[in-house]
C-alpha cells in the first residue's frame, strides 16, 4: 500500500532539493526562484527496512522487494493561493490528493538564497501556508455545509451526518484552527469526513531543513518548530537537504562513513519515513520465500484478510487463515521450518490483528 506524501512549503525552502535527494533523481528542477516546479513531480522510493535483508538472508530469497512510498513535489505556495495567487488553485488541488503533508520549513541562514519574505522565520512560514489551506477549506465548507443542512431537513440521513461533522470542522476553521482537530463520533462520521478531502484534515510532518553543521542536533529555528509540532500533536524531523543531495552521489559504503563524520546514524529519508509511518498509523508485514522476500504496508489495526488483500484482492475474498511468525521468532529460530517445529508458527483467523514485523503466509480458496 505505502502512502503518498505531498511536499509543500514556501518558495526557496529546499523542497525540490529534498525531493531530488529522497527519490535519487533530478526530476524536480531545483532553482533559486519561485514557481520553478510547475507540475507536481511524483517519485516512488523504496522504504528502507533492515529487517527485510535479514529475512531474505535466512530464507535464501532470490529477490528483495521493499514496500514503496510516493513523494509529490508540489510547487511553492504564497499568500493568496486560496484565491488563485501564484497558480494557487492548481497547487491546492495537488495537495488534496495526498495522504499526508510534508511541510518543509527553512531553518537556515543563507544570503545567497532569497527568501520570499526576506527573513528566516519557519513559524511564520508555516502559518502562511496553513492559513492558505484553512481559507480554501473555509470557502469550500461555507458552500457545502448549508447545502447539507438543507437536505438534512428533508430527511436525508447521510446529509444529516455530513452537516454535523463538517459543521464542526467549519466552526474550527472560523476560529482559525485546522479541520484535523475534528474528532468524528463514529465510523459514519469518519467516512464522510475523509471523503470531504479537506486540506487541513491532512496529518502534517514538519521537516526542518537546516544547514549541514546543524544536521545532527538542529538549531534555534528547528527548536521552535519542534515546539509547534508538539503543541499541535504533529511530527517534526531535522534534515539537511544539502547533505541528502550529497549522499545520492556516493557509493553505499561511502555514505555510511560520510554520515558518521556528520554525526548522523542514518539518512534523512529513513527519519522521514519513520515519522510518516507513525503519523499515518502504518505498519509493515512480510512475505518470505526462496523466490522473494517482500515488505507490505497496512494501517495499524488491520485484520489478516485486509493484509491478504494488499497482495491480491482474491486473497482477501477467499481468505481461510494466515500462518504467522513474529519477526523476532523467525530470526532467532532461523526460518519457517524451525519456527514451526518450536510452535512459533500460529494459524490465525479473520479476527487476527496484524502486528508490525509479522511474517505471513495466506491460505485462501
């Protein structure tokens, strides 16, 4: 399944540089002027997971297939985007299609790179973008909620639910708060709320783009962003887009040495993915065999048939049971056969909730 993250931010904060580094391509044109990205660039990247390599080594798998993550590089937003300024309508539409927002914030000083407001203030930058998203949602709901209320008075059940949950979102937006603070009362409200595709209902990951020397510990700018994220219940990570750009030019063995010299244990991609997984409540399960070892992604709380459906829809429809081994047991015992002998292979039914790291084999009709 994976998920799709839209990279947003003001012009010249490092969005396209980060996108190029993350996807190891130069698909996005990184240039020092606004609107150099006119069409959204989409990059599929492999999700790094050292557990997959361990499983493949034990099973002697011929192929290793990680799960995929999509990044969408969306052109820089400016004030007035909600009214169409700076090609805003097109870009807001691109944001509507993603699962989460990766909000890149400039947390570095550099006189050679122009800031759209001629000052470095990541909190003000974040508020500028958030305001445009809220204004767009506000305009949308001020039209939609009265329409649902009118239908609700005529006895339409779904319109009554929509009027209630979206009405609460409208109240929040009028108070200057994002729609993601809405807490649906039940599954029906949650479904309708998701279908509304409100821009400010998207979970947010703040990426603090710092100078190279601050990549390990951050700086005063990133500290303020982390405070903001904590107050909002959002996530934040520190990344140096410049370092990530350097990494893609290096051989794998050189990368490790370079990261250690910078005081880092892993590349920025890994930190962004881990934070993204937590943000979207995702987990990974594996299928392992002599032909291939493969990672798959589902939402936390997913049941075994849903996991089977990630492989093929027929597996979910004809689900019988799942043979499941915990990752630690698979590794400690040296594979499926020994795990089965030790009684660590479990036969799980439709009610089983998939756990992160499960090694699974599905039986289906």
